[in-house]
C-alpha cells in the first residue's frame, strides 16, 4: 500500500499579494490577499466578495447584529498583479540560487 503525501499544493498567490479578480461579480477589481485556504483552493481578498453575516447575541457579543465580512473566492478567479506594470500576469517558478522562486511571465521579474 502506498503512502499518501502530506504536501500542500503550490499555489500562484500568497498572503499579502495584490491580485486582480478575473471572473465573477467582482470582475476587474483588485485587492490584497488576506488569507489563502490551500486545502480548499480558495483565497480571501480584501474588499472583494463582501457578504452580510447575522450574529446571534451571546455572552461575548450581547448586542448581536449584522456585520459585513469578506468571503472566500476560488483561486482560479484571481490573477497576480505585477508590481512594475500594474497589470495582471501569470506566474511561473524557476530555481534561483538553489531556491524555487515565483516570477512574472509578462516581465520576467522575480515576484
């Protein structure tokens, strides 16, 4: 019986990257990645896919109420924004000084 690998998938965006939404209701908007959920292949982007949540009153929040939070969107619907040009770009990986680094396919610069 073969072992299952516990490796996380390599994704084209990381936390803190500026991304552009290329599909869905927020098509064309840009924002910063707040969180990457690698197991579900989803990202939470600042100001994108804002949903209304109803909070039930509890001991921690006796008021309860309605809050707006960002919901996750699929990672295939976002594209990294190149810092040099400000345009969305695909990313690749290459070895540089023994380390695997991401680079912009549009300009060739390391991200």
